[in-house]
């Protein structure tokens, strides 16, 4: 059993390098540069922990100090170019890190004076503002590439040269002084809502995820998933889906999910018969799916709650049913692939048993239970809930290490060894070092998130200043000829194109600022959260859409496959998810909105869950070309039509969809039986 579930060290190292390059920057620091970055990172995490436990500062102070730490780390960890990554930190990088941190911290250091002269910036204010804007753009370029910088730069130029734009795009234009003042000295630019969310909720949950991962919980969740579904058809592929769903509840990174889970599941998928590209594609789709799982749902969900002015719990409740349906649909698609090609699972005797595995790591589940209690039962704020969860996780982890050190508890044995309690302070020291490492890694992750949130805030600021949102509404109405379905398609395309080079959070911020209001204007009875979840889902789907799909590159590196072909396979699996967001707009019941109160509403939600799950399974069968037997072209069309009927709530559409699904199922079953009869 143990050799099967043990990680390949070479693959684990490769995956760690991929995650490090994508999540933390491609530069490996050593010597004095590493010590400097380490001190700044620990200071960053310590500041965030202090404000999480003892109360956040005034909004402007909280945001500026957060960004000062993040942007300094960004210039240390992210090199100017790939070629520069092989070199150490240059004097120019140090100078830029210092200048960037100073320009942002200036808002905190001179806070009282700036408040007194709101709207009337001095020359020094403007100089620091220009420096901050330019260096936020450069830090974003280093962290996530040019697309976000180009989009932000376009909106800044749009504010300056508004009168020169044609027709409906034109506006009166704003002076250079006014734009710098708006972006730098108000809460509608760099220091806007995206950065506020990054400096509070997001960092707390990223830190919890880092602590959870360093405590060994990731390995436990993997073993748990293996014991649940490893023996079924195509078992390792299903393990990838289930484990990614587990990890998605604590991690908001599709790339990290893909690389972490893939080190174990991709080699096993290849062993049972999956081609490298298909194995990588499954892992990519599963890693992206993890981002839609409550309660974390990536950083964008916290921004959504702030944009909408609703409790974060409402976002989780609305997103819960579609997330579970989508996970089951991916499991169904993987099952159909395994059945179609005759792939088997892993023999039960080679797998860990479920109940002993569950019992062995119950202490890992306690913090998740505390998080759910705080959010759902106690209805605390996300920041308070995250602080409680962090405190619980650290306490349990260190207490367990202390008991092992005192000989009161047996340590987890290495492969093939038996547990043997004994007194030694080494386990406790290692636990402390792991917690410090979690603080360091959380700060490294937040460097890129912080600067991209600041960059996205600049887009929001320019849209609010110029009224570009109203223009986009008029443009969308003209391009779609007033048809809401065509408007949704255009919005989807915009999200996918933007998301090919922009991370999920800034992608969501930009689309929620520009496109979501346009959708709501075209269909006024659309719930706000439905329009925002629409753009959120397609922002996540963009991560797995070729040609730019970072998660696919990570999976391909582990699988030894072609990245583009891996991305195509992931895209084919993700096609089943493309249907769900349309239902958010046309049938908000999918989000548990507008249901009858009491038992009737519960029954309706259960019915929606059952019929939509069958519908998504039918869509997967239509896309894969297999249900019980290979689909004919007519059956593929019928299955896609069945999916459309079943996913949209409604009695008549549900009955028609169920009848159509039963007809195709029975027809294929009879055909498959007839083929087996002569044998």
C-alpha cells in the first residue's frame, strides 16, 4: 500500500518548482537577499495576524501598509525578465522595492495632512502618486505579465484623452492632476475595494491555507480521497477530482491545486492507462474546479461580497449548489472516459482503508469545522472566522507536536516503519519551523495578489471617474441587438479573452465593474449576485482555456505531455461547466434565490440538484461521445438538448429532459447488449 501512495520525489520537486515559479516568482533568493526578504515576509504576516486578531486599522492605513509590504516583496521575488531570474537581486531591484514601498507608505506616514487637503494635492503628493502608479504597474507586469498592465494603462489613457475617442466612447476628459489624485489619494483607485479585501479577508485565508498545508493536511486529504474512490473505474482520475475539491475549500489557487494533487494522481492515471495529455487535462480541470468550492472560492469571492455589500455567507450559499453539481459532473465525465476506454481502478488491497484513514487525521478536520461553524452558525465576519480558524489550527498542530515530543503520542511513522513514541524536542522544533515557513509562504503568495488587486483597483477607479460602465452598457445593447442571450455570450467571450492573461481576481474585478452592470441593465430582474457569479465562473474557466492556461502548463510538466494538447483536453472537460453560468441569469433558483420558504423550498432545491446533476452528466456524455455505448451523432445532439432541459429549473423542461435521457440510455443499453450477445 505505502509504495503506491508515496510521492515520487523527483515529481514532487518538479511540482514545487512549478508552483514556486507561478505563485512566488521565478527568482530563488540566497544569502543576504533571502534574509532580507524573509524578514519582510515575516513582518508582513505578523502585521496581518495582528490586525486579524486585534482589529484592522483605518481603511487607508490598513491598505497602504499591506501594499507597501506586498510591492516590496514583489520586486524582490519577481525578476525583471526570465533571463534576470538566474541572477540575484540587483541594486536596481532594491532601489525599486524601496521606492515602491516608500511611495505607498507615504499615504500612511502623512495620513493626517493628506486628509486635511483632500482634492488639493501638493507637488510632492503628485510625485509620490505618479511613482506609486508606475511601480504598481511594473510590479504587476513582473507578477502576472503584460495583459493586466495594458488594460490598466488603456483606462488611464482613456481618462486623459476622453474627448478624442469616437462617438459613444468619448467623455469630457480629466487633467493629469485629477487622475493622479483620484487613483492615489482616494479610496477609488489603488487603495480601493480590491486592495481592502486583499489586506483583510484574503490574506487571512491564504495564511490558513499555508498553515493547513504545512501541517500535513494536504497529504491526509489525498489519502482520504484515495480511500474513497481509488478503487473505482479510472480511480486515480477521480481521486484528482475529489482531492482538488477538498483542497479547494482551503486554497484559492488553481495552479497550486493542479501541481500539488498532480504529483500523485497523474503518474497513477498513466499507470491505469490514461494518456499523458488526458491525465494532465483531468488534473487541470480538477484544479480549476477547486476554486469554485465554498467556503474559500479564491480571493474573488471576498471581493464579490464587498462589491455587492452582502455578507460573505450569502455568496457561499448561492455558490454551493452549482459547485457541488459541477464537481459531480466532472466525476461523471471522468467515469465516462474510464468506461469508454476500459480503464480500471487501483486494487482495494493496495489502497488505504477509509475509516482508519479518516480517523487518523480527524484533528485536521477540526479547524475546517470551526471555520464552517463561525461562518454558518455564528455568522461571524470572514476575517473573524479566519482568525479563529488560524488560532485553532496552530494550537492543534503545536499541541500535537508537543505531545509527540513528550512521548505521549506516537509520531506518524515513515513508510514501512511502526510508530514508536519517545521523548525528543525535535518534533516540536520542526512544527515551529513549519509554522514560520507557512508565514513566509503566505507572504510570498500575497505579494502578487496585493499588487494585482491594486492594479485592478485602478481600473475600477477610472471606470467610476469616466462613466465607462454606462458606455459599456450602451455598447453591449447595440452589439447584442438587445438580446440578453447574445449579451451573455459576448460577456463570456470577453471574460475568456481577458482571463487568458489575467488572474482570476483582477479578471473578476474588471468584468464585475464593466460587464456585470451591463448584464443587469439588459435584464433588470437579474439578481446582482447572479450577474457577478456569471463573470466569476468564466474568469475561472479562462485559467484552463488555451492557449494561455497556466494550470495546464503545470500539469503537462508533471505528466511529460504537450502543454497545448493538455490544455485542449482540460478545455473539453470544462465545456460541461460553460452551461451553468447561463442558468444563473435565466433561472436564479439554481443559486437558491426565489425559492419558497420552509419545506417546499428544501424539496425544490433537492429536485433542482437531482435534475441538474443528471443534466450535467448528460452534457458530459454528449461531449465525450459515450454514455453506455458510443454515441451516434443524433444521440449526441439529443444528450446536449437533454442537458439544456434538465439544467434549467422547470417542471415541463425537467420531464422532457428526463424522458429524453431515459430514451437515449435505454437505446444504448439495448445496442450494447446486442453487441455482447454473440460473444
